[in-house]
């Protein structure tokens, strides 16, 4: 039989917009030391728009948007959506591309058709080629490709980073030729959540695949204690383990496919609202109202129920 207190507890939770998949997690929430939040789509709205672009000499903005939108044609990532939207707004048409590949937590790659490039006047070099290998992605992609970043793009990225803007690069045949700055908005509730968790005596951490600069800017703004940035999807769970090895009881809050292993690894995995099926299936608790403040309610509810039990 289900102990009465826990039964009351979970139905109370349901009334507060929490779906409890693991009752023990509900009970344990009172003992949490640290709450780790995914950044994009959890602490921020996750809807990004392209706000600025930089190109190297000899590459026009139109060319950069054409190539980037062509390579991002098949990606569901919100960065891809933002780039396609920005290109559409400029009336830029896409070129034929093949061999799309999503590089999780890094970016995308594809081969842009050589004939299409020539027809658009965008082919480089003298030799007609079958196609060109084009990437779009962030710092994790650049370190993997080991290409040098031109000074103009590096300066652009530094400035964007200081403003908490996410930067992704357009890379032709291994050479970065343009950079796009995207702005995201911190959710109003995120400020309240961090303050409220601190008042409850908990530590707050953030985990993201985005750059150090952006992560720092968002964390400073919110007053977050610990930041893990430029973390690849397959390494997110290791960061949760790091915190647990300090002896902390850890909750992880995330919305994406990438967050699933970290949700599983945490003492309490919390999927938030618009979360993907994978995130939801990996979670102990689902915040159906997509409000991060429900994390605070979870802790207070758990503490209140426990006190009643004594
Ligand atoms: P987060 O950890 O913040 O939820 P992701 O793991 O989805 O973010 O992505 C991490 C980083 O990988 C992004 O900030 C971006 O630099 C890069 N990235 C991922 N997908 C794409 C894409 N489709 N286009 C460009 N960059 C991408
Ligand atoms: Mg996310």
C-alpha cells in the first residue's frame, strides 16, 4: 500500500502542476543541496533571433546567409530556425545541399551542391567542384575542426559574448568565414527561482553547451553559483556526477533530448513543460506548467509534508 502521507503529497503535487513519476523523488526533494538548470529553453525562453552578423573580407552577408540557411535546412534546433527565419526575411533563397548531419551539441554539416554554388556565383577557387563541405556551429564545433578563427570574427564573438549573445560560425571547407550573433531572453521566473532557492539554502548551478562568455553573462545576471559551459551532450551527466561526488543531493532541471542522461544521473530528474519525450521519460518529476518556479514549490511541498509526518 502507498503510505498515506505520500499519497496526499503526490496529489497535492498534481494540483500544483507536477506529475510525479517517482514518489521517492518527491519525498527526497526536502533534502536537496543543489539544483542544476539547463540554460537554453529552461532558464531562457529558448527562442533566439539573429541580431548581428560578421563576415571575413570577400564574403558578403547575403552569401553567408545563403550558405548557412542551406546547411540548416533540415535541423530542428532553434538556432537553425532563427537562421532560416533571418534568411527568409532578407528574401534569400537556399541552395541544394545533401548529406545533412546534425552534430549534437556542436552544430550541423552538409554538402552544398557545386553546380548550385556556381549558378549563384558563390563557388570558390578555379576548379569546378561537385560540392562544398559547409558547417554551421558553435565553439564546440570549432575546437573539433581545429580551424583558426579570423581576428575579425573573434572580436565579433567577444563583443557578442559580453552581451550574452550566442555565436555560431559558418565554416567553408574547414575555414570560418562568417559569424552570427543570436539573442535569447532570460525568463522572468528564472530570477525568482534562483532567489527563492537561495533563500531555502540551496545552491544553484547551470549546465550548457553554449560558450563560456554567454554562460557567464547569464549566470551573473541571475546570481547562479556554479557554471558548466561548452559541455557536450554526452558529458552533461558527468557534471551532475561531479556535484554528487561532493556529497550533494542534486536535482537536474532540463527540457531537451540532450538533457536526458543528466536527468537520469541526478538524484531527482525534473523535466520542464515543453520538454521532449526523451526528457520526460528520463525524469522523476515533470513540471507540466513549464514554470521553473514549480521547482521551488516542489522543495517547499516536500519539506512541509515531511514535517507533518513527524
Ligand atoms: P544547450 O546545452 O544550451 O541546451 P545544445 O546542446 O542544444 O544547447 O547546443 C549547444 C551548442 O551547439 C549551441 O550553443 C550551438 O553553439 C551549437 N549547435 C547545436 N545545434 C546547432 C545548429 N543546428 N546550428 C548551429 N549551432 C548549433
Ligand atoms: Mg535546452
